DNA sequence: ACAAATCTTGTCTATTTGGTCAAGTTTTTA
DNA sequence: TAAAAACTTGACCAAATAGACAAGATTTGT
């Protein structure tokens, strides 16, 4: 019982996991701010406090780092609307989704920015994802929305465009942060700002869809 | 009357104006796709069909090109809401604004992307604009919105967040084009897609604000 | 027509950057 | 504890790139 350091048992890959995490975190910030070409391996290494050669030990090359960052982001893809059924209340579902999206902009702004920059560049590294996972996910959600409309549970609103509205409105708070800060006269965006944002988006979207505000 | 070429009289700067325009246009596309660092002077020159040294003849350096691109974009800033007064009908004003914004995404997607990337990078070259022109423009608009609300012309909705919703929703069609294309199963976005987008956004925003759809 | 201004372009250079490598150090396993 | 595996690191290199520059060509004003 002489060990005081509260670390788990040594295993191959334990150091790897931690180092990769550090590098990935630094890379996410770098890519978010400077883009793929603008973020240098040296700057990523410095931000992660490791020698540059170390980055190349854990990742094949710069594209490897970038791909890992992107995959990590896709892993954060929200699951709020995943188990949606026709029997769900659209008001509650939309509220939950908007809250989750706003919360993502607050807690993962840099991931949101990397994703946005990739989109702006034409999403060359997301084609596979868009055509496979995302395409399926979306089509299933659209089906539910249409069923809600057919059942008279909400106004007849094009579901795809409605989702774009929610995405655009919520991602705005991460992606256009400088503009938002200036508009709200805030040095940094506080929880209260995000709460107000979520409230407004829910208010407009729900009423705009012919739904009453849901409590939970 | 022997001149057949329909060109105006020669003046110093006539060539300059044309060349700068070509370069600026090529640079906009390059910056939109590859970002500031990723777009090389050589690629810009090639796209503009001029030798690279020629780009340096017309612009001081790369930052000079980029600044010119940004200023050109700010010059396209919409004027739809400029002459807004308390006596205007909010429904008509919002409709016009949404239409104009969607139309901008359709006709100037690359300019929208350059602007978005600059925002994502923290807007280092837009601070001045945000604090001066934009700040004033916005505050004046917000005042009108609040007056409308106080007059009972529309629901009590935070005007700043409402504008964010409109911006986010409309810019989405230029900035997240790959995702939109995939969602709509469209190779390229047609006029009809933008019409549907505008219709949905107007439908949701107006009703969400407690306004009836306006005809003009 | 002629001089001055404007414009064009090939070439050269200093710097940055992604990536390699081999020699060392630490951690794990047996 | 000793060999093996995993990890660290400084030094080095080839390629790409922003920018400078000078000489030449074209256009403009007189």
C-alpha cells in the first residue's frame, strides 16, 4: 500500500490514449481557428505540450490528425431524436432537440466550428458520412415529421427545411460567436445568453409549427 | 465610326479596375473553399488567368487581397431593412428580409462562405465593422422591433435572437450546402429549392411571431 | 509620333512547413 | 532484473509558398 498516485494499472496503450486525447484536443482548437492548412503541426504540438515528432508518432500525418478530429466530432452527434416515434409529442420532441442543440453550441463550440469549416469547404471528408449515417438518420426523422403532419399534430411544414432552421438557428451561437457577442454586448457568452437563445428559438419554432409550448 | 469593339474610352485605371475584379473574383472562390492560408497566391493567379506577379502588382500582399475580398462582401450588405420605421408592417418587412437573405445565399454563396469562415476564425478582420457599422445598424433595427412589440403588432420575442434565427436559417443554404444537397437529394440547389426554403422560413417565423402571412 | 505612365511577366530568394529518422528514455512484461 | 515494447525527442530534409525585382510590352496623354 505504498502507492499514493491514484493511477490505474499500466497497460500498453494507456499512455497512447492520453496523448492522443491531448493532441486531438489541441488540434480541434487549432483547426477551428485556423483551418486545416492554417493550423501547423508545430502549433498543434506546442498547444498539446509535446514535441512535433510525437504527433507524428501517434498520427500518420496531418490529414490523419484532422480525420481523427472529425470522427471524434461525429461521435458527439446528438441522439436526442434517435428514438422518435409517431406517438411522441412533437412539441416535447422539438423542445428537447432545440435545447440539446443549443447546449452543444455552448459546450462544444470548437467542435461545431471545425464541422462548419469542413462544410464550408465542400465537406470533402464528410461525403461518406453524409451519404450513409446522416442520410439514413435524416430520412427516418423526416418520415416521423410527415406522419405528425398527416395526423394533424402540427402544421404542414416541410420537415427538411424545418430542421435546417433549427440547425442554422442553434449552430449560429457557436459558429458566429463574434457577431452574437457584439449584438448582445457581451464579452463572453454566458449560460443566460444560451437560455435566452433556447427560449426564443423554441418560442418561434413551436408556435410557427402550430404547437403549444411544452413544459418538460 | 470604324471602331467595332464596344469598349469605352481608354483611361488610366480602366485596366486596373478590370484586372482587380478578375483577381477578386478568383480570390473569393479560393478563400471560400480553402481559407486564407489554404488559398495560395499562385492558385488565385491561375484562376484569374494572370501571372502571380501581376496579383502583387495590384495588391500589396495576400492580406491585401483578402481584405479587399472582405470589403467587397461588406459592400453587398443588404439594405432591405435600412429604411425601417415603426409604422411599417412587421409581416411585410420580415418577409422581404427573409426573401432577400435567401436570395443572397443563392446568388452569392461564395461570398457568404468567406464571411462565415472569417466569423469562424474569430472575425479578426471584422472587429472594426462589427463595432461600428454593424453595431449601429443592429441597434437601430432592434429599437424598431421593440416598438412593434410594445405596440402589440407582434409577439414579445427577443429581437436579437429573432434576427439570429433568420440569419442562421437563411445563411445555412449557402454555408452548409453539402448537407442541404444531401438532405434534399439534389445534385445542385435549384431556384425551386430556395423558393421552398424561403416559404418555410417565412411560414415559421411569421406565425412564430404572431403575424399573418403578408402578400407582397 | 514620342515620352510617360501603366501594365505584364519570368526569375530569384528567404522562410515556413510537413514529414523522416535514428538515437535515447521510460514503461511493461516475463 | 533483464529483455522487449512503447514512447520521446532533437536534428534534418525536400517541397511549397509569399514576396521582391528588374526588364520588357502596352497603353495613354500631348
